[in-house]
C-alpha cells in the first residue's frame, strides 16, 4: 500500500523546489491529484492529507466515485465525448479537455440547461501527436474566439496541454514554451467570458519542466498514488458490478 501522505509531501517538495529555481511563488501552483483507477478510499486519504483538487480521465469513474468522495474540486482532464457531457456537467468544476467546437457547443447547451457557467480549458496538442487529442498551437486562437462568439454559458479559464513522453523531460520544454507563448497571446483578448488564470501543463514525470515554462496547474497521479495496476482495477470493477447485480 502506498504511503499517500508521504508521497504528497515529496511532490509538494518537488513543486516548491521547481518554483524557487525559476523565481516563482510555489503557492501559485495548484496540484491536481489524478485519481484514475484509484479507489474512493485512496482518494479520500489524499484529500485528508490536504489535496483540494482531483482530476479524472473518464466520465464513468467520476460517476462511480462521486458520492463516495469527500468535498473537493473536480476536474475532468481526459477526452470528453459529447454524448457524456450531460453526466458530469453539474459535477465537475472545470473541464480541461475542450478541443472542438462540437464539444464546446454541447457543454454550452448542457450548462445552460442547468443554469450554470462551465469553466473550461482549451486543450492543445503541441507536438500534434496522433495518439493525443487537442488542437494545434496555431489553431488554438481560432477555437478560443469561436467559443467566445457562440457559447454564452462557457468561461474559458486557460489552456491545457500534454507534452510528448521523453526520456529526458527537458527535451519537451520547447513544447511547453510554445503553449505558454500562446497563452500569453490569448490573454490580450478582452471578453467577459475569457478569464485566463490556468495553464495546465505537467504530469508526474515532467511537471518541474512545465513549472519552469510557466505552468500553474500540474496534474500528478502516479507520484502520489503509485504506479497504476490496471489488472487489479479491472478485477475490482468486475467484483463491484457483480455485487450490484446481486443487490438488484
């Protein structure tokens, strides 16, 4: 069993050191603990240890855990299909992964139906990797402007990015730098539904480099909860489903 509290101390120490090394205030950097495949008990342990923001990749996992998790700010950080927006529109505080006008319009429609304004980040795929979602750096401005022109119930709070995996995390700094430059460019736009506050870049293996590039929201999972055991997770899900069937 991972010592989640100890791991959190280590991660906070890494964030503090990375921030200080580039003359930034560690207090301005938000730690979003990524709870993909983690049990509600593990997530609550992290919350008890001071975590205030939880990120989930899948809508179904949010639905499965939501009622068993202590009060926390929820972030949907994975790819979001339009037909699943309705399930989490009133549950998450921010959606990081908006990468198309089609998705933005669905979020806007569902947010309006719930009489709320949804905070979102526009996802950029800086290396244009086929295995990842997100718009190119060059196309990000057009998407931001189109959302602002057409979606009254969306508030754009910033940008999100996932850099390529590299043996040396410093090799991906140019990608982070490119996203930060676009962020600074978009910040000059004046619009009531544009409030750029968050640059969501960096995960367990590269968040120090992302902080150096300007990230103020890092998404960290394995460094907090340990390496994921997908086989164990599938087994637990199958057992949970079987139990639910028995109780019907």
